[in-house]
C-alpha cells in the first residue's frame, strides 16, 4: 500500500465519522432512532445521509403536520 492509498483511506474514515456523528446528533435532536442512524452512517456512505434527509426530515415532518 502506498501513501496515496493510505491518504484515501484516512479521508474516507474521517468522512464516515463526521457523517455518523452528524446523523446521530440530528436524529437525537429530532426524536428519531438515533442509534440506528449513527451506526448506519458509520458503516456506509452516502446512502444513510440521503435516506435520512429524505425520509426522516421531509416525510416524517409532513406526517407530523410541521410543514
């Protein structure tokens, strides 16, 4: 493994940590299942972020009547 591979892995790990941390905090603030969103955001990218923004923040808000 050369330095470019190492740098790419480090950037990917940092991006996953930031995504997971943001999903966890935002889901907890909004009353969603925050452990699910945080763990899913830690193991995969970018689908958890896209699903959270579409499903949890848009559709759930519409159902709750807080448009």
